[in-house]
């Protein structure tokens, strides 16, 4: 099973507004900043989509990124985000379970040592932000490019935000488009020529399989946000996204096993009846809210809730709570908890349940019904005087976070992230 590990890269820019009518205008970003980010993700489970909903989900992913923000003048900031993610997956190695070690018995519960065991994703995300002279509005434009062995993506976007009500209210609107292209990697047994030199015992293995005719995937999103200061201690925000996708939304290397066909094996590995087949369009609608409460100088309560709906039959709820605890002027702790639950997609079937007469089917447990809990702890070091230095850059903040993720279908994961912000002196 192949996961795209998504890592949030957050850059906070503080806007300081002049309270006097003078000719002086505060710069949006005083000097260049560099964010260095690293994450490690490890998981295990027993419901790999690559092997039809059963088999090892063991995976490790290491991601690093560099984010550079450069003030072009008082009003404009240019940011470049470049990163690389390298994963090793026992699940995806079984795209071809017969590759690699010739002494290994092919099995969905063990990994092949072949080429499909690992991959590297590289991304580049430049953006430009312009803030108006009155500092009440900001316009942004951005682009995105990423590439890995079987997938290429390019995207564009833009946004606008506006402050109202003596800067107590902010409204934001943004949109993004992504144009993606698959290089489909089908299960090895479904590729032409695989059985030229292989036998599988009695019977004839002849799956009714056709390659996908459309190898493109397009995504369009529109986001609306409203943030409001509700009082001296309260701040709230609501967000809504509308996402439309079309094209090849199935994952070409994820097997499906039918309940009305014969089973065929090579060694201990069951050969695919077909690959995942999903509709060529999808509409997603997440609506979220955030409410923060300033308790005192040491404690802040940050709560979050999101409702999600899509036209594949999934509804989901997310709730989280984070409690920053300020230990001193330099150290802050971030204990946090997140709960998630979702219903199953209309097209999800466990292994050997879907029928060959169905139009759509998947055994990807990401589309199944499940619940998940995530527990985490973080610590932040802040040095407002940037005493620690690397070359001409001083250390501004250092963040370390760790989380444990447990899903009701048996998937467990551990996540560690490390981030450092440096500012030019």
C-alpha cells in the first residue's frame, strides 16, 4: 500500500501596524528567514491495498524540506519551498512479489526486495505575497511541482485575505488547481508477457483485465475562511473547502479479489482478479471550525472540529485539542489529542466480497469504516534574540513533536517532526 505522506509546512509572519500617521511603513518581513523541516513516519498493519486488503502495511518515510522566505521590499515576500521524501514499503514491494531474493517464498505478509520496495518524491512550491499599504489586505500566488516514479503533479493557486472591523475580523478566499499524470504500475501478473515462462498448476488464469485509458487526474479546490476575535480571551474561525476531482482516481497497483471467481496462486501469493476501479469523478466538502481560549499567561486551549462529506459515500468527523503550556520565555510544551471517525465508501469491499459484475470496487482500508486516535507531545524553544547562529543566520525557534497514531483496523503509526527557523541578522 502506497501512502502519500502529507507533511504540513507552517510559516508564521507577524504583521506589525503603525499606530501613528507617519511616513514610516513597517516591513512585512524584516529579513530573510529559513525553515528547516524533517519528519520520520513509520507504520505497520495487516490490510495492504496492494495485496487486496490483506498483508503487511509496513512502511517508513523520511521527509526533509527547506523553506526560504525573502522580503523583496516593504510589501512583498517571495517564498520557495523545496523538499524530498524517501519511503521504503513492504506493501508496495508486492507490486511484484516475485522480484528480488530468489530464495524468498512470495507471500503477502512479507516484503519483496525488488525495485518497487522504495521510491523518492521531490516537490517544489514557490509563492509570492503582496500586502497593501494599509496592511489590511494580502494577495498571494503560488505554484507546485512534484514528481515520483509513477506520478507527476503540477499545480497553481492564488488567494486574497482582508481585515475588517478594526482588524478583529479576517476573511480569506483562495483557489488551487492540480494537473496530475500517472505512469501506471500494474500488478506484475496483469502485465503482458509475465506468464510466458511460468506455470500456476491446474486451471487457466485469465483475468478480465483492461488497462486504464485515462492516465490523468485533475483537482480543483476553492477555500473560504472567516476568523474573528470574539473577546479578550476568545478567538474563533470557520473554514470551508469545495474540491472537485476527475480523471484516474483509482490506484493502478492496488489489487482486488472477487468472491465469484477461482483463486490462483504462485507460491503463497494470490494472483489478482483485477485492480481497484473507482468512479472518474469525486466531490469533497470539508467544513471546519477552530476555537481558541486564552486561559492565562501559561495556558491556551486550542480546539478544532471538522465535518467531511464526499459523493463516494464517506462522511467523517475530526476533533482535536491542543494545550500549549508556557514553561518559560523560551520553552513551551504542546500536548495534543486527535480523534477521527469515518463511514465506508460505497465501493469498499473486504477481500473476496466484491463480485466481478460490479462496476466499482476497492479493498483499500483507507476507504473503509474505521476510528482513529492520535496522541502527541511537542516542545518549542524560542530565542527572540537569536543568540545561536549558523553562518549569518540566528536561530529563532526550534520545534520537536512526536505522535502515536492507532486505527481500529489495526494500522499503527509513529510520527516525529523537527523544525527550525533561522532569521538573517
